[in-house]
């Protein structure tokens, strides 16, 4: 059985979205990282441009990139409404868990997919 989020926390202070999983694991994703990993078709197509924009310094006058809100989609995913107006990305739990940037998960992924 794949783990599901027990708790999803948006921490404004350090710009991270934290997930507490049903198996006890904790993941912390920076907003910028998550936005860059948006799984929707539009972002997939314009990935190079996205990277450029997201990699640069925040543009003056723009709101900082952050989720305005996050909503559960059924029992399998979470939809994030970003402050840049984008909201078509549906992040499935499995996808999110696969993105977990912690040392343990990174190491596990390297074992599964040797470069
Ligand atoms: Zn997108
Ligand atoms: Zn992890």
C-alpha cells in the first residue's frame, strides 16, 4: 500500500510545504521546487522557460511564489493553487512521495535508478 499524507502543512515562514505521511515519513518541499515540478501539461511543455523564470531572482512587484491554498483531489492527490495564478497541477500522493528531497529518499531513488 502506498503511503498517504496524514497532514499537509504550508509553512509561510520558510516557504516549504511539509507532508507527514501515513508511514511516519516526513517530507519538506520548497515552494519553488514544487512549482517547478508541476505535473500539468502546460508546465511540461514550457519547462525550459519555467526553469528560467523560477531560477531567477524574484521580480519586483510580484507576489512571492507560494501556494494560495491546497485542496485534496479525491483520495489520491492534492491540487495546489499558486500565487502566480496557476492551479492546473494535480500532484498525486505517489508523485509527491517520489519527489521527496530528503537524504533517505534520494539515496533510495539512486539505488532504484542508477544514473
Ligand atoms: Zn502547471
Ligand atoms: Zn523522504
